[in-house]
């Protein structure tokens, strides 16, 4: 199992998967530091399955079922998909994201979810950093994602991390609920 443990905001963006450091939220913004360890794990764990349900409930509270493009548990165990799990210092799963290797030079970010208690503490950025490092390791040149029109905080986060809006692609083309973004990894 590869562990992608990431560092302070001043850490180089292009990290090697074997680099071990910690991402610590700035003291001035949070009640205390949060250390996040990120590793590729099986989604077939009760804790991860619970997060998948929480993410689905969150999405379905905002969008009708036809506007939710969530990969289910069986899809997430595909050999072309890696599930990244962020854990707090106590080993509790606090966030997740999946990298789908499309078999060409593109990848897709799916199932990004951070638990309420961990939001605003750098977990999503750490997940993106780990996912992007893995995508580069696979020689993927572009990372794409789809989020919903009501996910303004997510869109702002992705934009701050270098993702730009693009025309809808794949199954999202006809969805009025979808916003698609991508980032060049080269």
C-alpha cells in the first residue's frame, strides 16, 4: 500500500509518493493542527462504506437522482480506480476521493468527500495533492472532475488548486446540474 502523506502549504506541489511529511493546518486559522495521512485503501471497509453513504445523502439532498453521478461500491473496486482515504491522527477516516484512470492520458476525480468535522482543515487539499501525485506517477496529463452547480465551496477550492471550468464531458453533457473542470498535470 502506498502512503501519500503530505506537507505544509510551502511543500513542493509535485511530491513523490514515497515522501513522508505531514500537512498541518495553520494554527491561526484552526483550533489546533490536524495531521492527515492519506493512503490508497479498499472501499470495502465499514468506515469507508459509511462515508460513501454520507456523500450520497449529501448529494441527493441537493440534486435529483438523475443529477448525481456517484460511483457505487462495486464500481470503486475496479482495477482502474484507486480510492484515497484521509485519516486523522487517531486513524479515523475523515475524507476520501477516487482516481479513475481512463486508459488514455486523462484521469477523473470522483467521490471527493470530507466529513463535516474535518472540513476547512486542509483535508480536501491534501487529498487532491495525493491524487495528483498518483496521477503524475501514472503519466496522466490531465485530471478532470464533475461537481454540482450548488457546490460553490467545492468549485472555489478546485479553482484555487488550478482547475479551470471546461465544457461538460462524457455522461455530464446533458446535465443541467453539472459543472466540469480540469487541470493540466504536465
